[in-house]
């Protein structure tokens, strides 16, 4: 019987950051350590993607109770918290990095090892941001962390002429606007206000992730018209409840007086862009880390047939094509070029509302269910009922105290 190998997806491992649009991607340090400790006690053995690939392709012998731990995006806290905790419990992981986000700092920053060794206190640790090349090399040298590609940019682009919003003060829903305007500042976006990188009033069109779309180029004349209009308004323009209607009126005025000079990228332009994303990221990581890059994590899970073809041409052996696909268990006999992952389920949400952080047994139930043990679906449901009940009781008690 083929061994089924769960591949777990993490992102950030750190401290809660409620001001961040993607705060849900953070696994709290205590939750993460509890999960890793639980895996260690249950005698799970973490393997890397190369070991998974040769097992899936050739049925090579692998460790008992294998598991793959992956971390997307290359956050600084992977160095500060995740790496020392993995080392503490004898586990290893894979970090997927976008080179455009690498921090240019030429040193390794403090991490939990320094706290445990008495060199600093935990309050001295700074963890918001992205990894540096020095930190990646240090983790690679340890044999605990394997760095692989997450494509070059991890950005979004416009996909059509439908305007969905306009850039305005306090707008944190589209940070990629700032990345695209000033890519040299991408690695600092978690630590600086980049709102002014794009003029207020700039139209935001329907959009999608870079490697899954054909890019739409807007009429820059319309953008100038709108941003100039905003500049000429009073300072309180965006406090007026109908500011958005006023801008849509300006869109109609511009369109009535001008022929739009917009277009979609050509097939050749799309191919060139995809090659940059997939070839360049691989080459840069290989050069900076002096290693072979064989594995790709699609940013946001976005790809199309052209992107897949170019990834194959670039020489990636395998990529993260699936998420919670019940038909794929990362076993011998499955296509070794197709990795299926599941989430780290560090928190339980209900209709996008945070309910509770989870416990290791919930994490384990998710792993068992991913591997095909259907009974654990009911275990997961029971835990969700428990978390939801505790949430409701807490709300009711709080309401009673207010009375």
C-alpha cells in the first residue's frame, strides 16, 4: 500500500498584526510550536520536496510517517521564529521565495536562537518584513531549510476595463498597486506606509494574479484625468459620501470626449513576462544560494497552460498544482510533477470572521483527513462545533457583563 504524504502550507509564523490585510496568513508562534511539538511526539518525520519527488516517481524508500512542511512568501518571521522552532524539534521545512521581495540588508537579524542563548530578550526581536539572502544562506547551510521558487513578483495586474475602485486615503486592499509602482520598495511594504506611491484617484480595474491572466493596460490619459481632478478638489473630498460617484462621473466625461487608448498584452508580451517570472526567479535563487532550484509554488495558486509549459521548459521538476484535492495523496503512482497541499488550519473562521485559534489535535485531524481517513471529517466538525460554542458563550458572557 502506497504511503500518503501530507504537504502542509504555512505562510507567516509570528505575532498578530491586525492592521495587515492578510493577517489571517499568520500562524501565531505558540500555535506553530504546539503543532510542531505534536508532530515530533507523534514521530512524524519531515522530508523535503526532493525526497517527496523521488518517492512519488520511483517509489524510493522514505521515512516512516513522512510529512512536508512548506512556507510561502519568504517572510522574515520564518527566520526569526519558524526556523529555530523546527530546529528545536528536529523538523525541517521548505520556504518558497519571491526574489523581488528579498530584503537587501546584508546581515542576519536576531531570532529565537539568540533569545534562548541569552543574547537578547524576545521583545528585541523584529519580525515584520522579508528574508535577506544572508538569512536564507544560513538556514540552507543548517540542512533544516530548503529554499525554492515562488515565482519572481507575486503580484496582481489589471485584467479588464471594469473599474472596481479608486485609490483613496486608507485604502489597504490593493498593496500590489504600490509594489508595481515602486518594485524596489516591495520588501519594505510591511514596515512603511506606501499609500502615496500611487496618486489618489487612480482607477483600480478588475485584476488577477500575475501568472494566471492576460494583462490589461489601462488608458493612462484617463488615470491622469482622474488624479488631476482629485488634486483640484478640497482636502476633504474623500470624506464626502459620494466621492466615488463623482469619480465615476469623471470617467464618463472622459470617455465621452476621448477614445480610450487601452489594450491587452500580446501573446508574445505575456510569454516574455511569464519567462521573467519563472526563469529569472529560478536563476537568481540558484546564483544567490549556490544551489539547484527544482520546485515551484504558484503564487496564490494561479497559473494557466502557458505558465505550466514555461515552468516545464525552465526545468522545474514539480509544482504546487493542487490544494485539498481528495484524489491526490502525494503517493507513488500519483504524477510526481503535481504537489497537493493542505492548510495548516491554525485558526477557525466562520464567514470570514475569526472564531478561534486551533489546537494540535485539530491540526492532526486535518492531516488524517487529507490522507484519506474519512472518519476525521467528523472529528473536524466536532472541533468546529466546540470552537463555535465557546465563541458564542464568550460573547454572551461579555454581553451580560456590559449590562
